C-alpha cells in the first residue's frame, strides 16, 4: 500500500474496503441531495468539519475525489466536449 499504509482501511480486507467506500459514497450522495449541495467544495468543507474520520478520509483517498467529482459533474449537467 505504499508509505502511507492503509489508514482507515487497516483492519479490512478488500471486500470490506469496497463495501465501506460504497456505503460512504451513498451517505454523501444522500446528504448532497437532501441538503441541495451542488459543489465538491461544499461537500469537502462539510466532511472536513463534521465527518473527518470517515467521509473526509474517503474523499482524500485514492479514487474518492474522482468518484465524487464525476457525481457533481453529472448532477450539474456538465456536458463533455
């Protein structure tokens, strides 16, 4: 896993990690829809201030930012060139 180790995933196997990340992404999407959050920055700010130990760490993890950025692009009807 490199120099940083597995961090929040240290006691999980690969299936548990996948399930954990999916649950966190689902929670974040539900939060965004319920609270009219339309930007990644607003979500990241909320996660940093209120859900640092799970949401924020997943957002900062490999693939977390990419996943949620794609969600916001789709949500905001971003059209690819």
